[in-house]
C-alpha cells in the first residue's frame, strides 16, 4: 500500500466507495454510493438525451370552477438537470395541488387569509371572495422529492431522533402568470388583456381564472 499517494487526484471526476472485507460502513458511505450513481445517471441524461418530453404526459382539463381538475396521463420527461419526471399511472391535480408563483401566490394567500377572518358584511365565515382574473399562465411540471415513513433512529443509548426513512420521487405542477408584454413561449397565440380565447381553458384558483 502506497501511503504517499496524494489525497485527491488533480483530474478527479467523482468519488465512490471502495469495498473490502470488514469495512466499517456508516450512513455517509451509503449516501455517497447512492449520490454517485444518481449523479452519473443524470449526467448521461443531460449529455445524451437532453431535456423535454420523452413520451406520454398528455394534459387535459375537466370540470369547471372549483371542481376543475387537470389530468396527466402516464409518461416520462427529463428536466434541465437530467432528473426523471416519471408517472407510472395517470394523476389528477386539483387547485390545492398546484404551486402558485408570482402574484398568483400572493393573491391566493391574501384571499385565503381573508376567508378565515370574522365576516363583517354578513357573509358566511370561510366563504371565498368572488374575485377573478383572466389572463395567460404558464403551467410547468417539476421533479420533487417527498419525505415519508417516519421512524425512530436506533441508538443504544435510547436517545434516538425521529427521521424520515424514505424519499419518494414525485411530479409537481406550478402555475406562473405571464405578463401581457412578456414573450409567450413556444409560439402560443393570444393576449392577456383582451377577450381572445384562452388556449388551454380555465381553472378556478383562489381569486383567479387562468
């Protein structure tokens, strides 16, 4: 064994475990192994496949107003970081499942707070204000991770802490407003400040129709 080797090679491109008999393994070693394989796979996705839709994930809007839902069919997409957005089965999203961005988020938060205040004008408490905004919005799919399965860490001193045991990979949807002077992506036709038909339909969000 050469004890005079430098700790890091100047042309190193990654670090992974070297297994040997009776090796003492900690959580950081397993994390290193998992991270190495995930990062290599995502690097190949970026370099070879690029990013965008692979197959499926057809989007459709059903229902009206607060009963509206967005349905996504099974499919696969890759984001700019090489992460897989994989849906093994169809999924329905309601307004509560969407991540609202920009002033959509700010307005929705204000309306939710107002709906829980004591009414002064005879309205029922919790009633949503009758307010709407009609305009174009950009719907995007994102890779996400969801922690689940809480367990107690097993320590001999019995002072372990609660930890999530698993991560599940999920597909999240966000909705962001498009300004009327902003260039619309992918050649979408339409205006945010006129009566032209919205390209995808309407979804009743708190205080908004997008």
